[in-house]
């Protein structure tokens, strides 16, 4: 019985453990392929015959690009769940919105970090304040960081959920700006318009990139699953604490005090019962 109770107190399950193990193995394989087996990006200039390209820095893109796409997925999932919060107003949608926003913000931070690591050897700078894609991504990160900060403030949980849903729906409008910034403001960014097409990825490099999407997709699913379960347990604990506090307060409060607190006259039957006692 003790073993069963312990398992119920965790957010893990047999399926989530298998998913987590598959994700760890996939990350190990992806690391070997990306940083050991695949070759650097070396191209020959058609006119001068000189070598150019991203060289070994291209290896970071096997992580950076899938993270960026899955960041979009997380934030869009948060937006869909936020609509559910405003329309359905049920706890499931609220917990899902919060979970997706939190995981998406972690991914967004990693996208900024891996992008800076990639940009140092390619652009000769860690950060370029004038780059429109960098700045729109940073704005996206800050807006959802504000969303998460709002979720941690005190107040009526239902009101906070609705306010956070509105913030998420406003913040997600930045995603098209991030995604299309290279095409819309090509003169204000260091990013290439079509990095994948320009690299002409094929064979092992294409397989590694697709594996990156698959493996990081499994990691995203694992993170969302556990974050949702943690959020659900937090909400259940909060509801239980509120209910327990109400019961305790009712036990400590006499009938006379209760009617006086709400401003209603005490019924004659209750008055007679009080006199008899």
C-alpha cells in the first residue's frame, strides 16, 4: 500500500517514464550526430574559388531551429488554451495555458542563447541590437515572462486566469513578426532569408535536423505532461486549502456571528435555540 501511495504522489507514470527515457536516448544520439558525425558547412565561391560558410557553427542549428519551431508550438498552444479559459472558464484550460506558457518561455530563452552562440563565429558578435528578429524574439520572451509573473501575483484566481489569458493572446501576436521579420525587414537583420534552403541540406545533415525535431518534440511533450500534472496538483491543493479554511472558520464562528457578518437578521428559531443553550 505504501508503494501505491508513493506512486500516486508523483507526476510520473509508466508512459511518461518511457517517453522521458526515449527523449534522453534521442538527445544523446542527436548530440553525437550534430557535433561529431555531421560535417561543417563549407562552400566554394563560384567566382573566386574561396571557401566560405558557417563552418562548425552550423552544428548549433540542429538544436536552434527545432527549438524555435517548438517554441512557436508551445505559445500557440497557450493561446488556444487561453481562448478556452475565456470561453469555457474551466480549470483544465487554465492549467494547460499556464503549462504551455512556462515551457514555451524556457524554449524561447534557449533559442536566444543558442542563437547567440551561433552568431558569435558567424556574425562576429554575440548580440546585435539592430537585428529585427533578435529584438522581436526578445520582446516575445519578455511578454511571456510578464505573463508568468502575473500568474504568480495574489488575488482572485479566476480573475487572474482571465487577465493572463488576455495577456497571452496579445503576446502571441508577436509570433508572426518573429517568423516573418527576415522577409519583411530584410535590410534590418543579419539573419539569412532562407537558411535551410541556402545550405541545401541533404543526406546525414537532413536526417540530423529531422531527428532534432523528433527528439525535441518528445522532450516538449514530456515537459508539458509533467508541468500540467504539477499545475493540476497545485490547483487541487489550493482548492483543498480554501475548503479546509472555510470549514475551520465555520466551526469557530457561532451562528449569531455568522448572521451578523452577512448583515441578515437571525431567525427566531435560531434565537430560541441560543436562549435554550
